[in-house]
C-alpha cells in the first residue's frame, strides 16, 4: 500500500518536473530569471510601507500612467486603510487635478468636469487600440499586473516556494524588467527579462526623473522598488488583512490540534 503511494507521488513529481522543465525551455533561453528582492510585504507578517506606497504612487502617476491605465483604481482607494493612506483632503485635491468625462447632461451632451474621490483614475488613451497605435504595442492595464505576471522557477523551486512562502514573483519580475533589464549599449527595446527579449516599451525610468520630497534616493532602483510595491498594493489591496487572518487561522489550528489530541487521549483511555 505504502509502496503504491510512494510510487504515485514519485510519478506526479516526475510529470510536473518534466512539464515545468519543458515550459521553462519554451520561455526562451536568453530570457533571464528575475532577481529576487526583499520586500516589506513578504512573509507571513509582511505589511506595506506607507511612505513607499506614496512614493510608488508618485512614480506611477508621473511616469507609468502616461501610457498604462489602472481601470480598477478609484481615487478614494488611495485613502483607504492598508494602502498609501493619503488623507481625504489630499485625495480630493488629487482627483480635482484630473478631467473626468461625465454626462449626459439635460441637453444630452457629454462634458468634462474635475475629478472627485468616487471617480476612477482616467486613462490617458481612450482604448487599448489607441495606445497600440501610438506606442507600437498596447501597454497592459496595471490594476492587477503585479499578480498577473509571474515566471516559472522550474523544478525543484516551485515545490519549495509554498513552503518558504515565496509569493513575490510578480514584483520581482517588474523590478527586474524596469531596473535591470535595459542596457545602454544595446538596442533600446531589448530587455533581458522580457520573454523573447524585445519589448515595445523603452526604458521608462532614469535617475533624478521623479522629485521625491522625503529624502529617498532619486535613483532608478529606488523608483522601481517603490512603484513595484505600489503595483503590488493595487493588485492586492487586502494583503495585510489576508496575512493577519492567515496567522490567526494558524494559531487556531494549532490550539485545535492540541485539543483534539487531548480529547483523543481521554476517549481512548476510557475505552480500556
Ligand atoms: C511611453 C509609454 C510607457 C511608459 C511611460 C511606461 N510603459 Fe510600461 N509598457 C508600455 C508598452 C507599450 C508595453 C507593452 C510592451 C510589449 O508588449 O512589448 C509596456 C509593458 C509593460 C510591462 C509588461 C511586461 C509584460 O510582461 O507584459 C510592465 C511590467 C511595465 N510596462 C511596467 C511599467 C512601469 C512600472 C512603468 C512606470 C515606471 C511603465 N511601464 C511606463 C509603455 C509604457
């Protein structure tokens, strides 16, 4: 019986290893594996760094959002607990800087008005086709990009990742792509981490481009780290809640297991 189970398990491991190996090869041998970074929100007790999310939003807003949309983001989200937590007044002022399409008015016409916290962040391009026509490829919407992108770590790491709680593949990829993937001496559309190596997006960041007011270094690395963290929050705004709940569930399960153990001992002691 045990032998069959072991055999079955070995077969499953072998098949998965083989398929992921094949997939990794398909990914292209000249595409580099993203570098693993340290993130404040990693691990079972991880949480976002508010100042970092605020800086990340600044980079996203001043640079990335010129091309990328974030259709799932409402201005008011930026004031919610667990996120960048801008003040209500800041969010109001920020929203008012944007023009939002509204209507129809009484006469049936559409018009523009200043944004309000309950509005979604307007996109720079009317639709993905317009963005594609202007940029050569459609920039993906950023709302859940940090969770939508991943890469194959191959065997045996994909078996280890759940145990070491490695869940930051998406942000590691984004960081590597924008901070490490471009090189000056090559084709400006070459990126070491983009599958296939050729990306329609030119290097989006350069040193000193975004004016930080909190004294953080104005470097590509810092911008990339901050904006990737911000994108992670956008993709998973409830991460902190999830981790807290996970921890409580673990504590509960441990206590519950202990109770079951003692119950079992008592029940079986009585049976003798
Ligand atoms: C000038 C326009 C432009 C700007 C600014 C820009 N991007 Fe892009 N981005 C693009 C385009 C176009 C693509 C699609 C590339 C492709 O498919 O070849 C893209 C793709 C991406 C991808 C997806 C790669 C993938 O795996 O599909 C990421 C991640 C990304 N951009 C991050 C950023 C970040 C972060 C910023 C801000 C620091 C930014 N971009 C700023 C145009 C831009």
